[in-house]
C-alpha cells in the first residue's frame, strides 16, 4: 500500500475495517450499522483487504450479506500497520485521526500515543486557522466572488475550531484500554 495522502487515508480505513472484523463486525451492513461507515467506503476497503490477502470472504448469507474474517497476514498488518500512521502524524481529517487513535488502543499501544496523536491533530487544525486568517487579511472584498470566498473561509475556520476542540476533548476521554475481544464480540448485535 502506497503512502500518498490518499493512500494514507485508505490505510487508516483499511486498518480500522480490519479491527472491526477482528471485533466481530464482518459485513458492510454491520460496518454501517455499528460504526457509521458507509458501504461506499467499506466495500472498496474490503476489496483492497481481500486483494492483499488480509481478509477472507465467507459465503453469501441472508440478503446476500457476506461475512469476512481476518487472515494471519491481516492480523500482522493490524498489529503493526498503525505505527507508520502515528509516525507520519495527523492527516488533517478528523475521522481518519480518530480511527488512528483507536487503532493504537486496539493494537495494545500506549494510551499516551493515542492522546498525543489527537492533540497533534487539534494543533494542526489550529495552524490551518492561522493560515486562513492570514489569507483573509491579505485579500480585499470587492466582488461577489470575494465575499463568497470570505464567508467560506469564515465557515471553514469555525469548523476547524470546533474539530480542534473536539479532538482535544476526545484525547482526554480516551480509555486506557479497549474492551477485550470476547466482550466486544458479545455486544455486537447481528441483524
């Protein structure tokens, strides 16, 4: 798997889907129902994981839902794949950064790594706000397009501030560990 920005985002999603499968959630429908992941994101992720040999596809069941299971290669990827994402730092996409922080905990990494990662995500968002502010101060507002750009910039700054605050709050609330696999699997409701 390549390390371009788009591929990096795919890697965190692929690893998260593997963790969900490891937890007992194994169909695109369950990914959507339990974790809020869209089939449009998870089906391509499952295809990449199948092609890489990280998951096996079971037989089609009720309503043509197909279960997936993790392979030994997938388990190894899940155990170690998150490390490069931590080393590369936050992506700037809050969903992706939340997945990475949870992957750290899932794989048995230290809570402090996940907390630091989310705090870095928050700081990255604040830096983006500073950049937008500087851009806004250097632009004049003389046309409809300029006003629209200024309003979009203000909207983006507000969203970045909110995401930054959320990331900081979530970092403080991370558990030391995620529940054991057996407990997680029991809590998953099958359709």
